[in-house]
């Protein structure tokens, strides 16, 4: 084992002991960090260890990370130690496929970004654990750099086993739900492209609807969103210089591939032929991301009214009760409105109502919203200006947005999802009740 590998184990253990033995602000920061991530779950030992390992990198005490505080507290660290510790700020969670079993480690593929990493054990116990893994298995874990060429598995891993495409798509969906801040963390170009797509989607929404907010009956809104998406797809293709009048045969011929194979893939996967044409024409490899298809859930399609709101960072929100909240806040005697308190509590407790929606309502109805919250919360001193963000955090609502669902996704994830849906569809009897194949990784 390399000296630096052995040193990485010693430093990691010292860093861990430093954090676990800490008192004061650092201890409080760990407690808060862990409580937020364990809320609503049992928190088994593997999950607890993962949370602590994540805190070492992601935790904050003021403007400093635990790694910063550890380095500042250790007078005997040499330059090599300090560089190694600082490099761990680049560690990240991922869903990894085992691509190769190496004599001294593994080659892992991060499914979220399609990037490969050589990982090596830095302790005999870790060697024993890695030795049990098999080619093709999927693990959820955090890895940290050691040199420019290899990394270590820096936390306990969760073994998901060998997964077919449908189960792998579900696992990636779960990762997206539970580790949203870690999406594309090792691929800043993909992350930037995803965020840019959210801003572009918002601008397109504004151009199409003439506002960042529209309220319609559910079935009408679903049709308008479909029209909107068709229009922006055509706009994207035009921006790429793609001739939309050409047939799939012509596209395949130009791309030098077999048209029958493409047609079979399109039918098999339920893929959009416009997406196929986009990828075929992209000879420079610029098509990294694909926009997910937005389709209202069945209950929203049937709703009497649904409000769609777009934001360049928070993405797109569909709210069937937004106009009711607005009406409630617009009347003098809000308590006379049937179900008023229940609705306000729903907006506090439901995770779909994010901080942006609350700040929007606070901007539109500052006086009435403050009075409503004072009554509902039984906090007569509550101030929107001073207390709203604290209240939102109390109800587990992040103040800053994570990458929203409307963001475009890498082509390889889109393709995986399409293939997974096709596999599931093939296993079900075809008939009237069969669901239409969805487009986009959602």
C-alpha cells in the first residue's frame, strides 16, 4: 500500500475524532446537520456514518468547513497533509457501478455523470469489504481524492446489487431525491448546463404565457403546457440548425447509420423523433442535456384550477390551491373562509410548497399573511421581515433552491430512463389501459 494511502487513513481518522470530540459551535453544527438529514427516518448505522462523513466536507461553522477547522488546529501538519485534506473538499456522493476489479482496487463508474474513477482501499478492513464486491454491482457511497489518478471510498457503502435498467432508473431517482445537492457534483459543466436550462425554460415560459404565473382549469393548463413544450422543442432544433422537414430516413442517411435500427429504437423506447434528429445532427457533441417532458399528474388535470408559476432558479411549480390562498389573504376576515387554517398549515407542512412560494405571498400580501401566521401559529410577535426564513427552516423548507426537476438531464440518463420504461411496458399486457411511455428522465 502506498505511503499516501496509509497517511490518508490516519488523517481521516484524526479528522473524524476531531469532529466527534468537538464541543461548542462545531458540535452544535454537527447535531443540526445530522438532525435535518435524519428527520423522518430510522437512521441506521450506515446512514449515520454517511451523514457524519458528508458533514466533514459539507458542514459549515460560520464560513469554515470542519476540514478548515481541523487544519487550523493542527500545528504539526506538513504541506502534503494540508494539500491532501484540502483536496477532500472535492469528495462527493455517487451511485457507482463496478466496471472493473483491479489487483489493488476497483474502477467505478458514476452513473450520474458517466465518469470513471480508480479507487483503492486505505486500510485492511476496507480491503476486505471491497474484496466482496462483484463486477456490475451498484454501490451508493462517497469517494475522496488521494492523488491525481486515484481515490478512496471514504464512507461506508450501501450495496444495491446488480440492477436491471428499471431498478437502476429507480435507484437514480432515489439518489436525485435524497442527494439533490450532489447531482453532477463531479461534472461542473453538466451542472452549469442544467442550471442554464432552468433559466432558459423560465424565459421561454415568460415569452409564451406573457407572465411568470398562469391559472387555468387543469385540463386546459395541461394542453397549454404541451403546446408550450412543442414550441420550445422546435425552437431548440432550429437553434441547432436542424431541418425539421426531413424524414427519419434522411436523417439516418446523413448521419451514416442504419435507419431501421433507429426506427426500431424509437418505437421500442418511446423516444421523441425530434430528440433523435437532434442527437443525429449534433456532430460536435454539443447535445449533453435533454429537457424532461412535463406532464401534469392525473389529479391536477382534473383540478378545477391549477396555477403554474415559473422561476429562473426554483423552476416550475403547479399549485391547485394557490388561488385559494390568494383569496384567503385578500379578504379582511380570513377566519370566515372555510378550511383557512388547514390550508395555511398545509402550505407550511407540505414539501411541495417551497420557500419561493412563501416569499412570493409575503411580497404580495405582507400585512394579511403576517396576521394569519400570528394567529395560526399562536405567535403574536411573529414578524414576516424578521422571522419568515426561520419559520420556513423550522418546517424543513430550504431557503436556497436545489436543482429543480425541470432542469435538463444528461443524454445518458435520459436514454436509461427511456429503456427502463420500454422494458416495463414490454412486460405488461398491451391494451386500452396501458400507460403512454414517458419522455425524459423524471
